[in-house]
C-alpha cells in the first residue's frame, strides 16, 4: 500500500512537472493547451492521493471539462499563424528567469528549513469516507457568506464575458 | 511502516509547478499562454491548500480550493472575453504589442 502510494505520487508528480514544462516551452498554443490538460489531470490524481475526492471531481469536471474547453475554443477562434512566429519569448527572458529562480529559491529555503515540522497524519478511514459531506457542511454553514459572494462573482464574470465578447459594445 | 508521503514532497511539487508558471507568465509573448500559466500557478496553490487541509485534518483548505477554482473560472471567462475583443480590434495576441495605454 505504501509502495503503491509512493509510486503513484512520483508518477503523477513527474507527469505534472514534465507536461508543465512542455506547456510553457511549446510553440504551438494547441499543444500547450493539451499539455496543460495533462498537468491538471495529474494534479487531480494528487488530490485523490490526498483523500480530497470531491476536489478531484471538481478539478476534472470544472477545470478540464470547463475552463480548458473554453481555452481551446478561444484558441480555435483566434487562430492565425501567431503560433508560428519566430519570437515566442519576449526580450526580458533572462532577467525574468533569474528573478523567477530567485523567488523559488526563497520559497525553497523556507520549506527546507521547516520541513521537519511537517508530517502527514495517517489516513483516517472515517473522515475519508465522508469527504463530500464534510466539504458541503463547511461550505453551507461556516462559509455561507463567501459562497454567496462567489456566486455574485460568477454572475459578474458571466455578464462581463458576454458584454466583452459582443460584436458592438 | 509509514503509509503516507511526507508533506514537503507535495510542497516541492507545488513549488516546481509555481516556478514553471511564473517563468511562463514572465517570458512568453502570447497572451493565451500567459493566461494558461496563471491557471498553472492557481493549480500549484491548490495543491498546497489540499495538503495542509489533509495535514490538519480539516476541510477548510478544500473549501478555499473550491473558491480558488471559482476564481479561476471567472478569470478565464473574463480574460478570454478580453482577448477576443482585443483580437477583433488589433489582430494580435502578443503581449508586447498591447501598448495602447503607453502613449
């Protein structure tokens, strides 16, 4: 069981990281979108390893089934030969790479110094069996107000997207 | 035998995805790829929320992850709407040609 968990974790992590790197470096946007879908599915598998079954389903249905379809749809709509341009990376890539690596080195140091205080408890079968129920309870009791605000946010985003995509504003 | 993977392994994975996303945002010229890199960053954050939720035995982190996914959906819808409107006017998708506010 432990070995299976480790094998799954390392396989999914490697899949996520490799397809993320491919997503950022590919020339073709459609390939990038497909690699991002692979990363998101691998992350959904990681959620399942962490006993977040509800989030696994949300990730697959909403991210992969909703957001990424929207991305691919827009890529099809605006597809001219922009993906085959010579300069896919902008002029600041060396500075940007150094800055991003500095940022990640800081976070690396923080995790490295605190890693001994981090440990996952053993999986509790009783909690894992009722994950969706627990999430629903929290969402509709303690997080009721943020939930309603999120619904207003979605309404605003929907109206905004419709207005912005209209031909004549 | 410990059946679980240490927490910091998940944090390393999250850090790797976050760094790749930041590099994508900062170096690519195509706006759609920049938006996709932002989705990657939000996804890395979600892994962190999920592993700490698991570590403390509470579902609050998962609820926050749901809100993050909601925000990602709203952001993708509005951002892609803006990209469509911009593409209709300027016929370009490159971030460094979006300089109308610089004049």
